[in-house]
């Protein structure tokens, strides 16, 4: 049996105070196995980004624990926490978040310079660039790149320090279908060939069909789960669509 890489144990996140409280995570418990490609789906406001941010230690859950390889994140401090943020997780956002005044290569190397990595990563950048088909834009600035190229530069940045887990928040949300497909195929390949664990929030059933398991979130809790079993991607895609319409009483498009 595969080991648990990440465990979320009775997580609560409450924003605001008094009458303005929002219960964004409400007793959410789940785990992510090593080498898993986990999808998170749910309607807008259901708590998906909050969940990723708690895992990324960008925010603290109000209650409950997040454990990575059995170690509780909130107990980590100083160097250990910096190391977790630096090279155990990689984060891929919907809107790329590249720095405009840096080239593709410099953007990719940003996590290494932030975290004081001294090793020469030139070869690693070239390897990732070949893999993600961004060699030709490495020395260009973001404004000279297409949306798909920007997102693949951002993917290389998320991967440069070989994280154990990549957290992706709607990585295809700002891409057209061709670029979305290319990104998803690369992520899938990375998951299968290099064993990188991926936790990806998406509204898109097509993107979700690349996952091996999908959790459906509602009101900050887990409502349901789908697992891919021997079927091809097209079949899984149909099951995802049908689950979406089932959960939302036929209004799949609000996902
Ligand atoms: N900083 C904040 N302060 C107060 N409420 C917040 C804050 N961030 C999120 N919320 C609320 O918490 C709930 C969950 O938000 P979250 O961003 O996690 O949803 P989401 O599932 O990622 O939605 P979307 O699909 O639109 O990105 C929402 O009701 C939202 O309004
Ligand atoms: Mg969100």
C-alpha cells in the first residue's frame, strides 16, 4: 500500500469574527498518498483555495492538523519551516505570478535564490525547459510569452527544487484548451515518470480527468470522492461530469 504523504486531520478555518464569520473549512479530513495525482473540485467559495493555502502554510488553520510525512506542519519553525516552503512544496497559481522584469530563466530560478540554494542549476533549468517545451522563451520576458508558455515557466519554477508535492490552484484556469491540454499532459507525465505528488484544484472536468482521484468539496467539507479505475480518460471524464451534475442537481456549469 502507498504511504500517506499528507494528512489533513479535522481541519477548520474560520475567517472573520462575530456575525461576519465564514466557516471556509469545516471539519475536513483527508489524506494524499505518495505519488498520487489528486484533484479537488467544488463550487466557488467551497474552500478549495483555503485548503491549499493551509497545506502551503500560507495560512494557519483555526483548528486541526496538517501533517507531512507524519510531521505536524504547525510545529515546524525556523529552518525546518523554511525548508518545507522552499523545497518540499511547489506552488502553481492560476495567474502564473511571474515577475515581469525577469526573464523566464530568472523566474524559474527565483525559488532557488530566495531559499539561498548555492548549487548551479543551469542543467536542471535546461532539462525542465526541454521537458516543458519552453527552451525558446527562457531568455525572454513574460510579456513576450504566450499564456501557455508563461504557465509552463511557472510550472518549471514550481519544480526546480524537486518538491515532494506540487500544489496547483486552477493551473489551467487562464489557458485556452490547447495550452490546458499540453500543461495537463506534462503534469501527468511528471506524476507518472518522476513520482511527483500533485494536489490540484480545478473547475474543469477535462483537467480533472488527468487525476487518479478526485475529492468533491462543499461548504468546507468533503462531499464525495471519485477514483479512476482502469478506465480511459474519456470514461473518467464522463463520470466526473455526471458526478458534478448529480451533486449540483444538474447545474454542472457552476463548478
Ligand atoms: N481572507 C478572507 N477573509 C474572509 N473570508 C474569506 C477569505 N478568503 C476566503 N474567504 C471566504 O471563505 C470561503 C472559501 O473561500 P475559498 O477562496 O477557499 O473558496 P474556493 O473554493 O477557492 O473558491 P473559488 O472556486 O471561487 O476560487 C468563501 O466563502 C470566501 O468568501
Ligand atoms: Mg479558489
